[in-house]
């Protein structure tokens, strides 16, 4: 595992990894652990919002019902975190930062401009049936604190619908950019995390190969260019003679 962690560290640099998934897919669990082993900083839009929602009754009403906060508030509350000086020398592990279609472009831009380019977007795959099973188990165990959005099944329904209607298009954007890393979120926490590490190592190796191939193609192109120039010069000499 240590060797794999070092491979990911070298590839990631001060970049960012955004973690997406359905409710109860383990986004924060994976994100916090990933930040710990990589020496990165963890940013969760949900945690940030819950810390300030008591100051905004309208926003609290939205989050308590399971809805995502509107994009204007997301941009004003969350995006400034990318430019924080205390984060400048660290990689960032993001927990579903930018979950509403359109917000992903702002996240990509702010991450890039602050020196934390998005290098991957992990998708923790979990079926709706598995989400509901985990919700029931968590409700019985009361292991997530006193959160209203985890006690009411109607709120869970809303959160699932928000993911399907608003966040899936965000994930599709990352997929088109070749950044999506799908990982099954079933199994134990250790198994899921090990699968995440393996998937990131594969991505890091693929990116390294792309860079190598690009360099090789550039060298070939340079060589071809030299040959063409030389041939053109020889043809000119023959014409003059």
C-alpha cells in the first residue's frame, strides 16, 4: 500500500480529487481517509454548509429538506476556499464540491487557477436499494449524529432525486474530460478504500504513459521535420545545379 500511496502522491502534486456518489455511498469516509494517507487537505461542501446554515434560514430550509443550496450561494460560500493561503502547498480531496449542473465548470476553473487542478473525480457506485438499506441501518444505529436529513425518508428521497437530476450531469462533464474513476462502493470500508487506491494508481500510470507517448510523438515529429527540411534543401541544390 505504501508504494501505491507514493505513486499517487507524485502524480497528484497539489492537485485535487473530487469524490462523488449517492447519499450513504461513503464520500466523506473515503475522502477523509484519502486526505490522511496522502497528506492532503479535506474539503466537504456539506460540512462547510452545515457550519454556516444557521445564519441563513432559507439555506437551512433547503438543506433540511434534502435540496442542494442554490448555485449563487455555493459560489459565494464554497469557491473562495480554493484560494486560501493555508491550502496552497497541499493537494485537496473534495467531497462532492460542485454538485449542481454548471457548478463543475466553476470548480474546475477555481481549482486550476489556485494551483489545485482537478486530476480525478471518483464515482462511488451504489444502487438505490443499497442506499436505502444503509439509511435504515444508520437510522437504527444513530451513527451520523443529529441530522434531520438522515431521519426522514422523504428527505432521503429528495437527496436521491437531487443526485440523479442535478449531479449526474456534473459527473458526465468530468467523464467527457476523462477524469471519472468509477469504484464500487459495496463491501467493507477497507475494501472500498483499497479499490479507490488501486483505481487511482491505474489512472496515474495511464497519465504517465500518455505523457511519455506525447514526448515520443514530439520527438518523431521533430525528426520528420528535420528530414523534410533536409530533403527540400537537397532538392533546391539539385535544381540550382
